[in-house]
């Protein structure tokens, strides 16, 4: 059966829309949600639109984490130097 006809049949019979190409394998649309093989409960259009903003927030949090790790390392080095000086005195 041609893929287009099979997709049409699934839409009519299951309410599911099949994406095109192998990267969409196992994913389907059903009742306004995109479902994946990982079964996250489906994503709404609004949730999918928010992905770029969520990715930007994650990138910013990673940047802040790196800065804090650098500050912590500097503080540890400073503490070690002060502690070594006190021990030597």
C-alpha cells in the first residue's frame, strides 16, 4: 500500500497523522498532540513553540553554572593559599 494512502487510512481510522521520512518514525498526531515513541504524554502546539525559549534558558543556566564553578575553584585556591600560609607561620 502506498505510504500516502496508509497515512490517509490512519488519519481516518485512528485520528493520527503520520509524519514524512524516517526521522518521524514512531511519531504521530492524535487529538491535537504530537506523540513520540518515548511516550511523554504528547506535546501541544504551544509546548512545541516554547522549545526555543526553553533551550535558551538551559543555555543561560549552563553559562551561569560554568561561572559559578570557576568562582568556586578560585575560592578553593585562595583558601588553600591562605591555609598554607597560616600553617607555615
